C-alpha cells in the first residue's frame, strides 16, 4: 500500500447512543459530532461517527446501568438509586425489571448482595424476551457489580 491509501482508509468507527433531550436541533447534533471528532482525532486516522437518538433510553439496561453507576459514584444511597431507576423504567413501558447490586454497599466492611424487583421477570421462561446487562463501577469503597434484567415481552 502506498502512503496516500493509508491516510484515506477508515481506522475507527464510533457509535454514540442515548443522546439527551437537550440536543433537538440538527445544528447542535452536528456541533456534537464535530466536538467528538476533535476529541478522538489523531494524525493518520479517518473517523466514522454515527450519533443515534434512542426513542426510549430507559428501556435499555445498558443506559440504566450507567445511570445507577453515576448515582453510586456520587454517593447516593443504593436503594434510592435502584428505586429511581425502576421509576424511570416503568415510564418506558416495560413489564418488569430486576436490579441487583453486589459488593461493598455503602462502604460496609462485609460485601453483600441487594436486589429489588418490580413487575414480572420470568427468568426461567425461554420464550420471554429479557434484556440483560452486567456492569461494574468503581467507587471509593471498592468495586460494585450491577446486574439488570428487563422483561420486555413474551413471544
């Protein structure tokens, strides 16, 4: 390969999901795209960035896990963070949710597992469509594990 073809090839592809409601106009979307390109820009790379708006962000367990992780890093009570996440998920129109947090919760000496369930979450039913996410978050007390199951629908 010659030098020019190396410069023009696509080295990296980035997808951003779950953009907040603040960015409504196309100009703001383009501005965000340019800022991300500036942050990720390096010399001989061509970037492909696709920004996609999710219509129902709190119906996705990944986004919900990041929300809970942010709350736990800001030292919000784990039970309050879980209840707020359940409240947001109910607004998204799901049939059930189960959240589990494990580790040194609230800085306690002994690690434990706390979980909360709202609605129906049939983990043993094969035809049930369940979205799952496992997420780890580092706090000042140690590492916490967050697991989320969202029951969407039965086939």
